[in-house]
């Protein structure tokens, strides 16, 4: 490898920054991680084939947007290849990046990647995001940190490669880097269960060093109008006040999505079928590229509801006990209050606080938000009780 200048000592800006959003989930959700009772078989919903790409070709496809790497960051304002809401986050540390590039330059084989073929013949990187991002960054000579772009020179490597950049590699090593082949498994969804099977595959094979959570996968797989609609609602200052800080697992996004998707169930015009994860996937599959019916009404009622909740109860609005947001309580409260607003009920912060207290004190409701929360009967029960509470009706009158 070529002689290169000495590299400065590692400073506070050398490492790529992990998301500024805390990883710890502030949400208590007993339905999370529920096992799908009827998993789809791959042979019924997917076809797949292998292809080999050299590094030079992979980087070119990343640059022109043919290959899309989602990074699951909820705070981004920029758009990447049409997949809004992604920014650089959850990345390898510099040591991992350097060691990976050194392995390529030493001729070691690179693990394969998974790509999902989209309807427009672009490809979503299902597994291998960190490897491809690192290859692209090294070839372009820069990577991103909290303080901005940094020169990508190798530091955590053997003496022969220390300080090297792509531009300072000798011709032989540059050809070795560019011509290294990586095997890709290309997955093509087929039939009505195709997207569901890709979601399941995403959960099962991810090996990028970060365990992806359900809403992160949805944001990548169902990117479009409704995902962006939820992202916009998630910025509401009153919602932020009652939920808390932005959540890296996107549980704040997920709870808004749950409320929107459950509105028809609260009205009695749609049945809820568990598990919750699949219910939400089905909703996004239906509304990926087209906003939900009455989306402007939903926006107005959501905005009004979270303002009343914040003014009336503050951060206690979404909590049953302790400091964690209760997911089942949250979807019920949002659906219930939004339904009451849709029906023309008049509310003040004080009346909302009183309705919340009455709801939280009800024994049947306490069980509905604590036990088997993804069971269809429990979902229907908690939504009905919340609607009754915010409409001023006796709780559980239908059961008496």
C-alpha cells in the first residue's frame, strides 16, 4: 500500500454519532414481540435469486438511488432517494468501519447482502446496510459525524494501511477494492402475502449490529404518504410534551399509527384482528401511497386531542403508573377522545382530566390495558370504555 502521512490522534469528532434519540424505550407495551400464530411460508410469497456485484458497481448504484439504504432515524428533514425521514444514524463506529475496509484490502471475503426488489425496480437493502454504507463512504473519502463530514482515512488498522484513503491507495489495492465481489440475494415479493413475508424476513435475518424494531421496519418497507403523515403528527409540540422525547425505536410513531388505524374499530365499522404488528402492517399496505380517508379531519382531531390532554393532565395523560407510557392506554385514549371530538362533544382541559381519572379508575379498563392487550376482545373493550368516558357516558353500560 502507498506511503501516507501520519494520522492525527482520535478526537471527539472522529467517531460517527449514534442517533441522538435515546435507545431505551419509554413505552410499556405488552403486545410487543407477539409471536405470529400463522406465519407465511416463503415459497408462497417470495421468489429470490442470487447475483454478484463488485464494490464499484454497488457504490454507483447507491449513488444513483437504485439501491436504497434506510437508516431509521425519526428526526431527519432531508429526503434520501424518495425515502423520507431517514438520516445518518445507528452506524458502525470508526473502528468497525476501518476493520471492515482493511479486510477488503487484505482480500478477505465479504458476507453477502439481501436486497428487496421494489415495484419501480429499485432495491431496498434488507441486510448489509452498514457494510454498504462503509464501502460507499470510503470510496468517496468521507463519512458523517455529528459535527459534519470527516475525511475517511484508516486509523484502527495494521501499519501498512494506517492513514490510507481511497485516493492514496496504489493502483493494485484500488483495483482490489473496486473489484471485490459481494454476493446478493435478491428477494421479490409475490402475491398478496409478499409484503408480509418481506417484513418477516426483515425481522429474522437482520445482522447489521442493530436489532431493528417493528416500526423501523415499517418505515423502510411501507415508505410513502401515510408514513410521512404519521411523522408529521409526531412533531406536534403537545404530543411531544405528553409522550416525551423522540424514541429511536419509533414507538412514538407507532402509537400514533395505532390510534389512526384503530379509529374504524372504535366506530364499529372494522374488526380488529391480532396480532397488533400485522394489523398495522396491513393498514400501511392499504394506505402506503394514499392518505387515510378524512386525513385532514384526523389531523385536526389529533391536534386538538393532544392539546387537551397536555393542558389537562400533562405527561400523566398516557401513563397508568410509573414513568412509562402505556401503549394500550395511549391508543384507547387517543381513539376515544378523537371520537368524542368527531361527535361534536365539547371539552375543556379540566373535563378531559376528569374523564381520564374516571377511566383509569375503572377496573375493567385497568385489565384491558394491562392483560392480553392485543386480544381482539380487549382492544374492543378498551376503545369502547375510552369513548364512553370522553362522551360522558356511564362506563361499561353495555355490560351491565
